[in-house]
């Protein structure tokens, strides 16, 4: 049954502190936490499953995550470099409450990724909303988000592993880049009148931005900066419908 006010969860997790090669146990832990918080879906950051190498959709890591989704009756988005045939993609995998893969989105706008570019925009019907998926640098392409809106997206999830270029600022690099990322997230939500949920990791990296947020068209509902944690928000799909009618006048 479709919910008018589903709860969405974002997991800004620390990478490779439980296991040095993968994050599967951490992902399972946060799936459980999101379910306990009453969430309908949880989104994890970009490249969140394994530290090195490509995986495929039959990888035991993906099977373990799918089983945990089924156990907790929750939707989930995990993103990793995935091999399809002879090609590699940076790909988000959408898993439903029964542990089934309901869709995949291949990152279109690459930024230093040593993978192939996707060419299909990802909008998917779930039992709680129509959702879109973008990955990291996709966030800077307003046209992509506009197409997702036209396809009926009400919530867009953006798993990321956002880094900045040192030449961008003279000082306080992380401070200014975090403000920029916050602004872009809110802008995408406002200009399309839908919710945007950005998810970054916590990593040992000089240029990594650990900022995650859930944005409505008018404000940041929840955010987390420079620490590991789970944020959740109940989103009002009725408000989206109302404001779209109002702004179209």
C-alpha cells in the first residue's frame, strides 16, 4: 500500500572500520537501525560495498544485503562498481522489501570514474513513492533532475562520495565545499519541487566531504556533517502535489 508520508533514511557510514575489505556488516547493522526507526527505505553512499575490485549482481555481498532487506522488510539502495558482461559501471542497486532487485541505475555523468557511462535515467515505482536515483556528480546536472521530475519522481536519492579540488579555495576548503554541496542539494529539491536525499560516507581522505542531507523543496529537513550516523525524515508527498499545482499557476 502506498504511503502518503513515508519515512526515508540516509546512512552516513564510516568505511572499513569493522572489516578492512568490505562494509557488508556495517550495511546490515544500519538496515536494522533504519527499520527500528520506522523507515521505508535506506540509502547508503557511493562505492559502499567493497574496498577493491568489481562485483556482479550475484556477488555474495549483494546476496547478504538482499537477505537483510527481506528480513527487515525494507527497501535499500547500495552503489558499487558493477560488471555487466564485459563492461564496468558505477551502479546503484535498488532492493525491495522482499530482497529482490527491482532496478539498477548506471551513473551517467562521470568524474574521474574508470568505468563506462550509463545512458538511462533511473526512475522507479516503489510501494511508498516514485523515486529517482542519481549518483554523486550527477547532482550538478539540473537537466537530469528535471527529466526525473517529468517522469514522476517524488523523491530522488543521490548516493555520493563527494570530493573537492584543492585549487577551488584558498582556505577552509571543507567548510566552503560543504556549504556548496548543501546549496546544490536544496536547489535541486526546490527547482523540481520534490525531495532530494544526499548520502556521503565518512572516510580517511583529505578531500572527502562527509555531508548528508534530506531536503524538501523549501528547506533542509535533516543533515549530518563529519560524523557517522543515521538520519531519517517523514516526507509528505501530498505537499509535493500541492506545491506543484500552486507553482504551475
